[in-house]
């Protein structure tokens, strides 16, 4: 920027101010951000219904006695025998769980101790698991606390891989439709997330117990199904 030559300090000062103002204006113009790129948010989901292939059951041994040690010995004997029986079913994974001792003091009865220990069963062979559950109840006196069905990690992973591909294709189709509907010739994906859902099916304890009340007849089990859902959501950058 050229300044006209003027005499005196005032003229020189004014010239400097003009130069600074021009530089500040140019800098401000250079720093103005470009207009935001138009985007549209798109969400799509795909679901597959998969047959459950994993069974979990929880049983417990209980004993009450005025002597805590006697009650503990009774529970330990029941659990030891149950573990020996479980070895006859190698396809079923069995593990001992919580162990508790509580003092019970109901008025109608004398003070006593209640000892409880739990066992968990897990497997994909429903027939073997049902037979073992029935034996542990009928022959060993264990109580069935609950039973649930779900997908094994392998089955869930395979289902999620398949459903993810479907969800992505559906998301792309919707993004294309949105771009066309808004009057844009093209689009490209921006930030996109892929989320999977969890689920399962559990039978109440009362139903499971009733099924085994007839004696040595195996517990009736029906694993049902689980819905595996994958949701794709994100932005489509319109061009």
C-alpha cells in the first residue's frame, strides 16, 4: 500500500494506521472459514433371528442344622457327589460357584444354620444338559435356581458378520436416496458407527422345576431364538 508523502508526524502516523488497518482486514478475510459441507444423518438396521445353541443352568445344595459344621458337611457331601455324577456328561461344563453360611432364627423353630453352595452348568448339548439337571435334582437333591439360553460366541460372531454386511448395504442405499431426494448428484460417507445388540432368553425357575417334578424324566428344554441386530448410523457428505 502506497502512502502519499506528507510533512509532519501526524501524517506519518495516519499512514501507519492505514497500513495496519489494511493488513488486519486482509487477515480477517483470509481467516473466514469456508461454508460447511451439507450433510445428512442416516441410520439403518438389519436383524437375523438365530436359534440359541448355549444353555446355562444354576443349581444349589442347601442344608439346615443347629450345628454350622454339620450343615456344611451335608452340603459338601451333596456337592461332591454331584460333581462325580457330572463327570459322566463330558459335553457339559460344570463349576462350583457361591458358598454361604447364614444364621436362621425363626420363632417357630430353634436357632440354626443354613449353608448353601451353587453350581453352574453350561453346554451346547441340550439333551445331555437336561439329563444331568434331572439327575442332580432327583438323585442328589439339588435345587434348580434358574436356566437360560443364549448364543455361543462363535454363533453370535458369525451372525453379526452376516448382518453387518446387510446393514451397511441398507445404509448406503438410504444415503443414496437421501442425496438424490435433496437434489445432490453424489455423496460420500463421513463419520459412521456400527453397533451390535445383545439379547437372550431365560426361563423362570418355577417352570424349570415343574418340568422335572415327575421323577427321572429329563427336564424339558426349548432353547428358543435370539435376535441379532446390527445398526449402522452416520453422516453422508453431500456433493
